[in-house]
């Protein structure tokens, strides 16, 4: 049952989309096909990811107000109610970012398995209206073999992850009285921002080097697209929320 769902919803659509793109791209450059496939996936997820970015920004701007609720001395139940009302008033979903991550992880795994044992379009998993590409060129731009591990693409994946984290909405600390201790939420948020910006890129680079260059190329394109979307949303919405 799981295998059927995996093939029907993720693996088979990605394989067919890649086969179609490779068949129409001059020279059958699989690397270019991966980039185009990534862009198509990101466009399909654009509304969800845009809402996620907006929610992240709004959550960070609402941070001081949430800190005030926690410092009010009210019961845990009352704090939860006030926090929920605050999210509802500003149309913010604190779990939207998690949903986006949960959707993208299976896509990365599915693409990994597409290239796991070598790209093979000679399969009954291709739809009847998809033609088998006459030629699949694994040399991206005639420079990099994306069927193998690539140190260059791994480094670029790490750098693109840094850019994506750099343009994430930044945490706005609570307004604490002078001399008071920094709140746990502020300390935790600052620590998470530092790790996302300076530690996670190395993790991404390591993982990207451990798998095929094709998946690393997907990661690079995805991160650059997300960074561009974060800049777009920040300019469009200006990340301003008036606390009522």
C-alpha cells in the first residue's frame, strides 16, 4: 500500500516530468531538466511557501507581544488562549512552516531514488503519453557529471542554504527592561537563527556531497528560488503588523 502511494504521488510523477523535460531540452541535458523541474515544483508550492514566509515574519514581529503574555502572570490556559487569539487576530499560523518542510522532504527523497540506481527511463512507470528520451546527458552544461557526487555542487548547496537563511525574516527581540535577563524565547530564537545561518549550510553541504549531484542541483535551485521568494514577499508585504 505504501509503495503504491509512494509511486503514484511522488516517484512516478517526478520520473515522468523529468523524462518529458529531458526529451524536449536540446541535447537532453538532465541538469537543466532538474533545474526546470525544481522551478515547476516551487511554482506549484508557491502559495503555500508564500504563506509560510509571511507567517514566519509575522510570528517574529509578534514575539514581543507573546513575551508580554507569558510575563503577565496569567495561568497557562489563559496564556494559551491569549496567544491563540493573537494569532487569529493577525491571521497567523505558527505551523505553516512545518507543513512546507514536511511536503518538501518526500520530494527530495523521491528525486534521490530517481537517480539512486542510475536514471532509467526504460520502465513501465512512464505514462503512455510520455515519450522515452532519445538521449539523457548527465553532464550538466558539459562540465559536471550529476550522476555522481560533486564537491562543487555540494559547496554551492551549502552557500545557497546560507543565502536562503540570510533572507529569512529576522527575529525581533522582546523589549525587556534594562538589566533584566534575556527571555528564554529570545535566547532560543537567536540560537536557532545562528544555527540556521552558520551551521545548517554545512549540514546541507555534507548531505549534498553524500548523494548524487542531481539532488544537490535540486537543492541549490530550490534554495535560490526560496531566497528570491523571501525577498519578493518582504517587499510586497513589508512585514509590518500593527499590534492591536
